[in-house]
């Protein structure tokens, strides 16, 4: 998926930028970038690959090279960024969290207008560069950002570092979040001559994760609304465009990729996971001895399930964090299988001769869970019951890259539907609807293929209730196919 962090301060911002960006590291594994702006030195940028190392180790030695009171950082699972631009709008840098499905179509249109596009290896276009070109076609930043909203199919949120503050623009349907934080401090420093110098520090920050804020002294102020465009300066938020009337924030924020301490639309991720687990625990009738969460995003659900079912919660599986700290795994399938096995360690002394309910966030391909289940049984588990905090993933997501799946056929559900129906597109609505014969048959087949004693998924109604927003306010497309890429003018004006 990806995440970003931007900050603008009355004083040096580099430390906040470095650590604030690092707090988004769980959102991507491919690349990271930092850029700062100083009126005298201009823009300074660095981009590194994260595929063999971690954010801090890549950038820590370069921090003294960055100077300025404002900057952007990004963790990306797609293209190298930030992109630095010189145009009629001035000098600026752009970072995005985006999935643009009609990238080639837009690129061909821009090339026909005699615009220039650089390319990555394997003929892949840089979608952040394309966003910057669209912005440049506007008479103002607001014009250009709205052109991005109108042109793309998918989603795009962005931060723009200008010579006059940071512009934050959230996806036109709010599919990915931007949270604003505020810091005010009274600072002191004693000089070598003994003189005590005091000053007031003020700063704003914008981030994909509110988790970035507390340890850096920021307090969450508000979310940027769908399609809203704001400009941050050290002492003010200027609204350049009010939010649009529709919102389709991704429900998977709370299910999977959101950090447990983060809030989206004012709703805490761990709180939602506990609520969905508690609801499933109250409704379940399985006989079990203990419940365990699959780290990391299954832990909160498991604690809720234990409360709802009135069974002990035990840490029967641990994640080995010293060398496998992040939740995402490599794009290569064979390496992904190995990493999945290496980072989770079962505790046989707790599992032996026990009937265990394991709670997890979702089942995509099922490869990792199948390998885990095999190890659970090898460690003496008597029964392995799995409970999932969301409905089955029946539809691929055209809006957010929350998995490395390239086609719908990588979903275990679609493979089973193909095997049952001879066509992986057939009767999708029936397989997605809990309680139908097709749904029950599919879930039973998933359990059989993964070697489970039993398997249950959360209902869509329970997930929506746990989040606490109206159903039409959140995107549940991957579960029920309810969202579409068609955009109407009504989406742009509230």
C-alpha cells in the first residue's frame, strides 16, 4: 500500500520527519524517500530501496545532509518517490499513496500532448511522476489536483511540499486516510557561555498513520476529508477545497494494515478488532480450551474473542521481531512462503493437546495459514479452529494495493469458485453472501484445503457495526463487490 508523513515547523523539522516517516514503515517494503526544503539550499532528496534493509538503517547516516523547516517522507510499495518538479506553479515535491489502474491510458494522452515521461525498468511508469504532470496542467495546485481526481481510476492521496507550506490532498472518495497533528512546545537550550535561550516551537504534520504523532509530541487535530485540499503552515491550516460529500474509506484499514494505535475517522484500529472478535466469540458455539491471535493484526481480535467466548487468551504463537518486524512480506512467492514460516514461532508447550481457536485478519491465498496450521498440529495441537475478522475476500481490490496479488485468481476464494463452477466469475454474489449454500460450500472447502478443524468468517454486518460508520461511508468492495470505479460529478461537489 504505502504511507507518508509531512511536517512543517517554525524550527528544524528533520528529526520529526525521520521518525514520523519510520512510523509508516509497516505499510510498505519496496522503497522509501525523504525530501526537505530550505529557502537557501532548496530541495534535498534521497530515495532508497527497502527490499533488503529497513528505513532507519538506510537514512540515518544521511540525516545531517537534510536541512529545513519542512519536509516529506514516504514509504512506497510502488514507484520511487518523492518527485521534484519545476513548473509554472513553482518548485515543489510530491509523494503519493495511490493505485492508478488507467496509468498507461493517461500516459498515452499526456505523450500525445508532447509531454515527457521517464520510465522505470520493465517498462513500468512512475505513477507519482504522472500525478505531478497532471498537477502541472492546472492553473493552480487545486486545479491540478482536481484534474488528478477526475482522470484516475483507482485512488490517490498526496502531499505536496511547496515553497509556501505543505499541501495535503486526500483521495476524492477518501479511500486512504490523511490525519493532521499539531505540536506546540516551549523549548530551552543552554549555550556554552551559560546563557539560557528560550523559544516557542509550533508545527503541523500530516500522516497516513496517527501513530506517528504521540512520541513526537503531536496531538491529532482532525482527518482531512474526502477530496479535501488543505495547506499546512507552522501556525495554521488553510482549507483550499472543502471535502466532497461522498466517502468510501477502506474497511481494511481496521481489519489489517492499520497500526493498532492509529485512528481513522476518529475510530481506533485495535478497538475495532477487539469488537469484531468479541462479537464472533459471543456467537460461536465451538468447544475450545484457549484462543490465540496470529500476530500482529489477529491479536486484538483474539483478545476480544476470548472476552466474548469466556475462554483463556494465551500467546501460543509469537512473532520473532528482531529480524522480521514488519507485517508485509516479499513479492516473490517462494521467498514469501519462507518468510511466513520463519517469522512465526509456535509454543508447543502451550499448544499440546489443546483445542485452539486461532484468530487472524484475513485469508488471501491461504498459503501462509496452511503452513501455520501444519506446524500447529506438528506441535501437538488437538484441534485447530480459525476465526477471521472479516468476510471472505471474493473480489480483488481495484482501489488499494493491500496485497501483492496481481489477479483475482490469486484469491483462494476465486480458485475454489472456478473449481466449483468452471468459471471464476460465476455466481460471485451468491458466494459473497453469508448463509447461501454457495457461501457455506466455499467456506467448508477453504477449511478442507487448509487442514482446519473448523473455519468461520466475520459477517459483513458485524464488521460494519464494529467500525461504527454507516455502510455507505466505507468501502467493502473486496467482500461484496459493492463499489465501482465509475465517478460522477456528484462525487466532486458537496
